[in-house]
């Protein structure tokens, strides 16, 4: 019988796998997403090093768009031993996956002394009902990126610290004819739009559900968030194509110099500053997503992701060894250009901050205010309802209040 590979065994300074127990010849099947956070090249490089340190294990990698990730994990549950051994999953899915028995409870594999070393927002990625169903791997939120050169041409000294100020600055830029549409967002009918909506909802003090678990997003700050989104379109400040965009579209438009501001994930910072990828390299600034009530406020959505072991995997020990390797500080610090680490100490590591001090500074502020989407087994259905109704508002075919009232009526039937 293969000896269990507990994460506690990796708690030394090097977090190396050289002293790991030998494994029988095994091929793991691992599912990742193909955009944002760690690049495919990064994941392949990490995996090659893991395989070199563990000659008995090979890893077969599969990359799919985020939009396909959930359904791939669900479909693989019917594949028996031919399913996945390691899967990347979003912070919004643990409740559903735990309830449906899709993921392995790994609470007993995680050393207790690791809890305080990882940000609380990262742990929520893998937790449900007091149990842990994986290790957090991607700690992420959306930041406000801005083009320094455009702001300078408009006579704007500092980026906005409130959402109202963002509209004011965008209006100034538009009136001066510097760019036609100063704002670009990922507002296609998708989870990407819900992440932007959640960021605004957090800033305006809204909420998805009340204390009884009933829909509360059709009033207060949540309604204000949708009205704000629609207002920026009506004023001609938001690129109307945003209603068809995902995150990579936002990166492309911003990197082409066609927008002054963009809300996007961590990964965009270094890519937009890369001359091979961007026309605005060297002009990219980043701050926490604004708040609504002053210079010190900020907002953010919890967009973190974790690595887990499907319940039907026949190679749980080997899979845990692989997850343990990918999530250790040394590996995360080495690849901290497109995704920042889950580990608190990493943010004071000069090697992590080098050439991205501005991003790390924003992260320290944003990580503390990451707002969660509802942790509920039927979240996917709730999100689909909100996506449809909010998108109708953005298309101009529905009133914000009426659309959210209709969404709340439908969502109230969910369990």
C-alpha cells in the first residue's frame, strides 16, 4: 500500500518533494483552465519539475476555457477510474461539489499549522460545512488598471479612489477626445460579468441574500451596482462591446491603448506591461478596485480557485502529492507574475514584489476586502438567473429594478 503523502511532510523550509515516499508507476489526469492566472507554460514547467522529483508519477494535463471547467468536472464524475485525479475549481463551486459528492474531503491531510499562514479568503475557496475539499492555489480579485499616459494627457494627476470619481475621470477623457470609450469591462452574459457586478455591489454596500437566505439583490447597493453599469453605457463612457467581452477581450482592448480604465484579474498586470503583448507597456498602473465613500475605501470580489481530488480518483495519494507541490510557497513565489501566492509571508518577499511593487501593494489592500458570492449548492442556477436579467439591463431592454425584481422572484424558488 502506498504511504500517505500529508502536506505536513512539506512544511520544511524548502517544501521539496525529494524525500517523498516512492510511488508506483502512475499517470495522473489533471484539469486546468486555459486563461488567466498561471499560464499553460507555467503549469507545464511546474509539472515537469514535479515529475522529475517523483519519477513514478506522470501527469497528463488538460486545459479548457474557464466557461467549460465546471461542466467538465461534473461530466467526469460518470467516468469512473477514467475521470480526473486533480481538478481546478472556482470558489463558487465547493458547496455544490461537496453536496453532490464530487470532491474528496482532504481536511485530515492538511497540517493545522498551515491555516494561519494562508489568507482566510483563500481558504474559503475550498471550504464547505466545516470541511476542506482541496488546497487553495489561486488567490485573486479584480483590480482597476489604468493607462498613465491617457490620464496625463487628460490632466488627471491620480487614478480614481471612488466609483463616482471613475465616471468623472472617464467623462473628462472622453470630452477631450483622447479615447472614444474610456471604460472597458467583461460584461458578456457570463460569470465574468457577475464578478464585476459583485465588485460594485460590495462597494455600494449591497448584498445577494438577506439573513434568512432570501434574495436581497433587488434593492440597495446591489440595485445601485446594476444602475451604475447601465449608466456608464448610457453616457457613452463604457465600450458597448463590453456586453460581449470576457476577460481576455478586456486585456486586448486595454493593451491596444483603446481604453483608459479596465477591471480585470491579477494576470493582466504583467501581460499588459509586456512589450511583446501590449502597446501600452510601461504605462500600466494598477490600484485596488475603488470604494464608494472616500480615499481609503476599496472593493473586491473573491475570485480565488483551488485544487481538489475528485471522489472517483483511484490515485488520491499521488494526486495529493502533486497538489502539495503546486501549492507550496517556493513554487508559488517562483511563478508569481500572473498569479500571486496564497501565502501571507510571500507579500513581504522581495523576489515576489520585484518589478511589480505596485501590484503587490494593491493586493495587500484588496485581499482584505474580497467580497464572496453566495456559498450555496444552487449558486450556478442563481448566477444564471442574474446573468440573464442583468444582461438585459445592459442591452437596454429592461429597467434595472424590474429586471432584478424578476430575478429575485425566480431565485426565491432555489434551494
